[in-house]
């Protein structure tokens, strides 16, 4: 496989592609972008296979590569981060209005909430988005995030704190544009 | 407004969404065909690329230091060159001797 035999690489691609696609879909919305990310991940994996030492499972090594590729993608595609409240769909607006009036009703209409959270994630900076996805959506520990991203544990903690504050600001801005 | 609570509700909703690991039809074949067609990594090419990058960096440093040398800071007067300094030193001593005499 290290000699460039793609046929031997095929079982790995077949086995781990669903996992890589699931990761990529956390960071990109358009399916064409998701496919570009996954393609990039496999190209890098094929080229860098020689650096895989085998001391940890292949999946861990691959996911580290996938997360870093997704982060690179976010950094290079920051164009559509700014969204305005008028772009919110009716269910999203209704969900927000309802939860602002009574936060205990948040569990109703989860689909609208998911749309809104994706919109908020789109507004975050690349590092904030990465840390929010890994920490809050994938529920990884700070240590795991540090291993995946290559950041130090204190840096992950600082970025997580800032990401949460950034998300709060984005949400407050959306609400202010609508109600003030 | 309790934004923290609202964010928690939003994130809980997002967590409840199952991960979508659907792979497009024949994607593996496309990837493998692409990998098979890709040129193998050439160590000399990588070395050459690194050299070109370092050459560009050296050029940038050279240009910056050249500019720094050509344009002195505006508030500083231009220093005397060596010949003028030497001349001043020699004549200063000579004028001191005249004064003593």
C-alpha cells in the first residue's frame, strides 16, 4: 500500500468513508463542498500513509487528518459567514420567538432549532466553529480535541470559552435586528 | 435575555440530529481512480519547492534590509562618513595644540 497500490487502499476507503462524510457535513453545507473535503482527506491519507506509525488505530489518525482538512476548508471559505435575520425561515423565527418568550419550550420543533444552530455555526469564526462542533455537538473531551486539532489543552479551553461568547453575540445580534 | 439557556436548547437540538454518513454512489471508485492517476510524491520536487520558498523569503528579507539601509529615519541627521570623521579628529587635535601655544 505504501508503494502506491490503490487496490489495497480500497478497503480503507470503503470502511471509513461514511465516518469522513459525517465529519465533513458538520463543516460544509453544500454537497459539492463536502465531496471536495472528503476527496482531499483521502488524497492526503494516501500520500501521508507512510507517517502512520500504527501505535494508534488507523481511524484516529484518519479523523485527525479529516478534522484538520475541515479546519483548512473553513479558513479558506469564510465568505458567507455574515447572515442577516431576514434570511431566517418562518419555522426558525417562530422557534426563536417562542424560546425567547419561554426558554423551556426549546425542545419543540427540533428541526427549526437545528436549522438555526447551523446558521449560527456558519456565522462563527473557523476556530470557534471547529471547537463548538467538536465540544458541543460531538461531545468530545478537551484532551481529545487537543489531539485532533494539534492545539494545546489550555488553547482549546480558551477557544471554547471564546466560541461560546461569539455564539452568544451572534444570537443576540440576530434577536436585536429582529426586535429592536 | 438568557442567551446561555437558548444556546443550550439549540445545541441539544443539534446533538439529537444523527450524523449523516451517506456516501454518494460510486464515490470510492472515483477516489481510487483519482489516486491511481495522481503522480507519486517526488522527493526532489518537494525539495525544489522548499528551496524556491526559502529563496523568496531571502529575497524579501534582502529587499527589506536594503530599503532600511537606503532610507534613514527622517528625524536623524545623516552621520558623517569615515573620511570626514578622521579629518575632524586630526584637526581637532591640531587646533587644541594652537590654543595651548
